[in-house]
C-alpha cells in the first residue's frame, strides 16, 4: 500500500483544488512558517478517519473548511481524496482486488459529512477498517504530526503502549473486543429485559389461565347456544317458509274467487242500473200523477173542509154562545159561594196555630230521651270494638303461630329430603373425583411422553440448524470463490477483449498497416492478415523473434504478387505511410542446409506459422537462430560461413552481414508478446471458466443440501409446532383435570359441611315445632274466653239499640204530627189566598163572557153564508180526481213488476256482496298473516345474519338433522327452547368473560416458552462471547509481549546508532498485568546513568522518541510514513544520523517529511514546496532533486529538475 496522490479542495488554507502526487522514495514538504505545510498532514489524518478536530489543530468542524481571505470568499465545503496504490495487494478486505483505492471525505458547513471509497458511499467504519492494522490509521505510528515527538516523550506509559499495540497488530483485536463487549452488554441488557418480561408473563399466566378456563366454558356454552339458537331459528324459518307458501297459494285462490264474484256483481249492477232507471221513470210518472190528484183532492178537500169548517164554526159559535150564557150564570153562583167559604176559612186558621205550638214542646222532650239512649249505645259500641280488636289480634296470633308451625314442619320435611339427596350427591361426587384423578394420572403420563418427544425433536432441530449453519458457511465460501473467480474471469475477459480490439484495430502496428489494409479493401483485394498475427512464438522468445524478423512482422500477407503491387501503387499514389505487402512463394533465398550453430536453437523450433504464412517464410526462418546472450550469438555467427542471423532472448541481433544490433525492443516485440499473452489469456480464461463452473456446481449442490436441510428443519418446526400445540392442549387438559379434582374435593367438603348443617337444622326445626304447638294451645284458650265475653256484650248492645230506636220512633211520630198540622195551617192560608184570587177572576170572566156572546153571534151568521157558496163547486172537483186515479193504478202496476225484478236482483247482489265481503275479509286476513310471516322471516334472517355474520340459508344446513327431528316431532321445540334458556342463564351466571383469554393465554404461554428459549440462547451467546473475549485477550497478550520483546531488540540496535553508544530498553510498569500495563522507556545515554525518558534533556528526549518510533518501523515496516517537523529539536549531527535512519527505512517504505532543516531537504528525492502567493491561500510546487526519471503519472506535475 503506497500513497499515490492527495487531492485537497477547501480544506483549511487550500482553497482551490490542489493535487499532490507522492512518488516512491523520500518526499520533503518545505515552505515558510504558516504557509500550510502541516495542513497536508492534517488532510491525510482527516481523510484516514480522524474524528477529533482538536488533533487537527481546530476547535469545531467548521475550522477545517476554508474560512476565506482577502479577495476570496469562504467555502461551504471541504473535500480531501487520497489515492492509494494497491498493486502489491496488501489491502485486506473487500477492496483487495482493486489496484487503486481512492478514499474521499467531505464536510459541509451545515454539519453534513460524506465518506466515499472509489466514489461509492461508505461508512467511517469502512475507512477505519481499511487502514486498521497497517500502521497507517488515524492513531498509528506511521503518521507523526507536528509536536507528536514531544508528546511522545511526555506521554504516559499507558499512552505509549498504543504504539506497541499498533506494531503488534492487535488494534483490530481490540476493536473486535470492543464490539464483543458491546454485544455482551447488549446481551446482558437483553437477558435482564427477558427476565423482567418472563416475570411479568409468569404473573399474567396465572390470571390468564383462570380467564381462559372461564372463556373456554363460555365458548362451549356459546357454541351450544349458537347450535340450539340456529336449530330453533332453522325450524322457525322452515315453518315460516312453509306457512308462507300455503298462504300465498290460499291467497291466490281467494283472489280468483273474489275476481269472479266481482265480475258477477258488476253484471248485476249494470242490470240493476237499467231497472232503477225504468223504475225511476215510472216513479216520476206516478209522482207527477199523485201530485196532480193530490192537488185536485187538496183543492176539493180544502173547499170541503172550508165548508165543514164554516158550518162547524157557525155551530161552534152557537154552542159557545150557549155555553158562555150558562157560564155567566154559573160564575155568578160561584162568586157567592166563594165569598161564604173565605169567611169560614178565616175562622179555622186561628185554631191551628195553638195545636202547632203544643207539638213543638213534645218534640223537645223526645230529643232529650234520644240523646240519652245514643250516649249509652256509644259506650257499649266502644267496648264491643275493643273486644273485637282483641279477638282479631288473637286470631292473627293464632294464624301466625299456626303458620310458623306449618313452615317449620315444611322446612323439616325439605331438610330431610335434602339430607337424603345430599347423600346421593356425595356418592356421585366421590365417583366423579375418582374418575378425574384417574384421568389426571393418564394425562400426566401423556405429558411426560410429549416432553420426551419434544426434547428429541428439539435436539434433531438443533442438529439441523448446525448442519444449515455449516452449509451456509460452505455456501458463503463457495460464493466468495465464485465472486473471486467471476472477478478474475471478468478481468481476464476484459484484458482479452482489449487485446482483440487492439489487434482488430491494428493498434501498435503503425499507421501504415491500417492504411494498407484500408487500401486493399478499397481495391477489392483480400489479405491474409498481418505477419505478427499469424505467428505463434514460444513464451520468452518474443524479443528474439522480433529482433530476427524485424519489420517483416508488420507486413500484410496477400494472395498474389499482383495484389502486393496494387497495394504498393495505391500507397504511393495517396502518399500514405510505409507498409509492406508479402505475397506467397518465390523465396529469394534457399533454405539453410549447413551445420547446427553451437549454443543456438533454430527459430523454426520456437515458432509456429499459421497456414497462410507457411509458404512465404520457410527459407528465411531456417536461417534464423536464437542464442542466450549476445556473446554466444556473436560467436555462433562468426563460426558459420552461411547467410544466417542470430538473435538473443533479450532482443539483440547479429544479422546476416555480421552487424550487431542492440537496444530497447520496438513495437513488433510487443505485437508478438501480445499474441502470446492473448493465447495465455485464452487458456487462463478457459481454466477460470472451468473452475467457476466447478464452484457453481459446488454451490448448487450445497444449495440443494441447504434447501433440503431447511425443508427438513421446516418440517421439524412444523412437527414441533404440532407437538407444542398438542402439548399445550394436554397441559390445558391437565389443568382442567387438576381443576376438576380441586373442584371435586372442594365440592365434597362443601357437601360434608352442608350435611352437617342440614342435620343441625333438623334438630332446630323440631324444637321450633314443639314451641309453636305450645304457643298455639295458649292462644286458643284465650280466644275461647274472649268469645264468651263478646256474647254478653252483644246482648247489652242490642238492648241499647232498641231503646234508641224507640226514642227515634217517638220523635218521628211527633215530627209527622207537627208536619201534618203545619201543612193544614199552610193549606188554609193558601186556600184563602186562592179563593180570594178566584173571586176576583170570576168577576172578570163574567165581564168577558158578556162581550164574547155578542161577537160570536155575528161570526156564526157569516160562516153559514160562506159554506153555501163552496158546496156549489165541490162536485166538479170530485170527477177530475176519479179520472187521474184510474191512470195512476195502471202506472203503479207497471212499477210493481219493475220493483219485483229489482228485488230479485238486489237479493242476488246482497248474496254476492256478502260473498265478496267474506272473500275480502278472508283475503285480508291471509295477507295480514302472510305479511306477518314474511316480516317474522325477514326479522329472523336479519337477526341471524347480524348475530352470526352469515345468511341463515348458509347456516341451517349444518343443523339439518336436528331441524328435521323437530319438524318430524322426534324432538320437542319447547324442550329445545327451555334448554336454550337454561344455557343463557348459565352464561349469564358466568359474569364478565374475556373472550380473548384463551388466545391471550396461548400467546403469552407461547411467548413465555419462546422467551425461555431466548433466555437460554442468550446465556449460551453470553458464554460464547465471553469465550471470544478470553481468546482475544490471550491472542492480544501473546502478540503484545512478543512485539514488546522484539521492539526492545530493535531498540538495542537503533539507539546506539543515534546516540553513538548508550542503551535503551522498554520496561513494563505492571508486568503482572500484561493487558493493562503501561510501557516505560528507560534510557542510558553514553557516559550517563540509566534514567526515565522524562528526566532527559530536550534533544535526548527527541532522539529517544525517534529511536523508539524507528524501532517499531524496523520491526513492522509501514507502507508509508509521514513525519511533521520531528527533526526540529535535533542539532546537525543528530539530524544527519536521523536522516541515515530515514534512508534505511525508505528502502521499504514511502517517506513524507515536513521539515525546515536543509540537511533533511538534501536527503529528499522530491521536494514539494508550499507557498502563499496570495495571502491566506496555499499553493503547491514540486521539485525533482535526484534527477530520476519519474513514472508517467508524475509527469503532469510542475517539476523542475535540479
């Protein structure tokens, strides 16, 4: 690994893109103070992964971005790219295949940072891994910044240990150890979390187990309810469907009958309408005739009435006059009688007033007697009421005592029955407990068998996983091999394609060859190819063949001499470059027939000419020979008198004339070498292809085995899942059996307690019954005594009521007498007033009668006269009425016939209307019932669909047999409904149920098992990681101690060379703790005592530190070394010795020295000057001091040879 170039943009003082190329050997970086020399080292450290900005002489990340200067604005980004030469393949890791590796790092003022390797995004860890263990990382000894030598002298023993660890190549182990410790920490944290989760899950399992048991019972009951509900729903649904069909059929029949009745009714209605029209017309005629007759009769009757009226009026008036005359006489008589009667009544009215006053006094005496009798009755009634209340209380007490006795007697009978039934239940419970115990033992045996099977299967799965991991590793190795072979194949193929393209395009043949081929093609002539492409030379003799054949190798082989001439003429005419055309045959010389040349091999033995070339060259080739070196060639040529030429393997030639030609081979040698390389590349490509096919076949086979193992593992995992599920089911059954046993024992205990309780209750109830009998006898005695007292009280009460009734009767009689007398008194007064009024009215009436007699006499005479006139026109009116009545009789006969027909039609219509009403009512009832059936069916379908999330038609087929049993009468629908109600009551008694408890229990249990396995795996992983730590510690300790001793040996060698005597050695501060010990540097300069590094002078410290660092370099040479002004503390003599060591190290390492010392500058092969033409902006200039020819990649530099 060598530094090739460094590109800096916007980093510290480097504003524009600055490119620094590092040639092999020692490179010095020089320039005035403050011009940016150390920024080159900072850029190197930063691009190699340094994260601490303070070690780059800054405070924040923005300090490493160009901050601007006079006339130059600040930049927003800093970028450094380091290109590494990896031709030796020293880079370890995925980038080993690249010959060049470019590491790029960018940072923006926003804080964003990018890392790239070969222009591809990468991580900081990838860059640090790239340089890890090479001595060139950010903390390695190969990059010594300004002041680091001083820091090394002042470093603590523990800090000095880092350099030895880097030399011992243990930093990667320490990094791995840190990763492993991080994993251990993470694993322990995971273990702690898993433990916490397991504790929590264990607590949850107990609760979930109870909930799951309840949920299972709930689920079973719910399933039974669902089955019964769907069975009943199916029965009802089918019954409703059948009833709906029957109703639809009946409705259709009723509608047809109704339609027929309506048709007949309409026909009758039409006929009735016609008859009604005729009847109406006839009626109208009758009515008109009747009106006419009526009008005639009315007029005749009026006249006749008027005649009678006038006669009656005259007779009445005459009678009234007679009556009024009589009444007038009667009124005079009555007036006289009324006057006498009024006088008599006035005398009788005074006697009645005396009688009424006497009766009022008797009434007061009777009221007093009544009050006395009522008071006596009230006292007796109160006593009777008290006696009645006492009687009722005793009766109620008797009923209560009797009820208590009856209740105690019933409770005694119930307790006795319960005791007998409890004995039977206890026998059943003991039998059930024995069955559950036996089942529990069976399940435990099955569980033990399941555990054994699970363990065997888990062991088998572990074997499969180990096999899979081994196959994966082998497959990964095969993939790595395939990847490497594919890369190699791609590289060889790319090289071969490039070579073939070069051959096809005649690259390296000169412009004349390509032009000559174009001219031949333009002339329509064919060529056989270029001579160099038609020769195959044995490897290693390409230069000899080129020297011997010379420009002949670039000739174009043509098919005839004419073609050669035509091609040559075309080249001459167009002024083209030189090109040779070689026709077949006609050799200008004969084949060599002389003796073999000593120490030489004929070129014909080393070369094979393809078919087209075999004719033109045999004579020439027979005169060409190859020797090992120029001396042998010259000797052989001198010894031969024939026209021959001898070439050497390095490309020298003694030609036919004896002339000796030497120097760098021309293009032709590369042409023959190219052909040889192409043949070799083809062979290699074929071999790599075969190896690649072999590797792919191996990978395919491994993949097949891996797939088979994975399938076996999958099957085993599936079996494990099945076993775990079965085991879980058995565990659940065990839990249920244990619960049944516990419940059975608990049930037996409860029944024993209940039996004892019932026995005690029987004794208590017998005592209660005896006590109730005694109380009942006492109450019955009291009740008999009270009954005798009540009979005497009733007799007294009856006498008092009789006395009160007699008093009330006397008062009533007095009131009646008083009322009669008062009525007489009132009647006399009213009569007197009435008679007085009558007398007055009689006198007035007599006056009116006299006046009326006169008026009525006049009216009677006028009425007789009016009656005589009316009798004269009455006869004519009677004749007209007779004629109209005859016509009316005829019309009425016709109307009677019409009404008879109408009556018949109305009877038929009424019958049809009744039938229609019956049918309509029947249809309405059927439709209402059908609507109800359909509604019930829809409601049933809706309920089932909403409740069970599926149409009823899809659900009931599963219950077809049970439904058919109900429909056939085998099962009773009511029994099913009662059973459903009982199940609902059971499920209601369960209370709140967690339906997800079973799944939660299984999930938590599975998770508990999984976490338990994870806990075991984590413990195993922790053991493995701790074993890795122990292994890393052992390897680190061994490497550190070994490197420590070897550095001490190198220090013994280097120190005397720097100090010209003296000694130095490394000492462990804590030898008993090699993993933690620091390293102390003990120095003994020439002529002085041994002392610690910190006690020496500044120069001695610097030389000692340099000796320490160079000892590490000699032990583990780094591919490059960067030293920033580490020679500053040294005098000229020590600088010279320092540079001698640098020169020694430079033999194996690439050196970059930043210095102000002229002696150090003189030892550098290349000087890179850093200046500031513009203030604040660094610029780089390179100077070649050694005069060496630099490789082509360095030619682009602005260099000046000195």
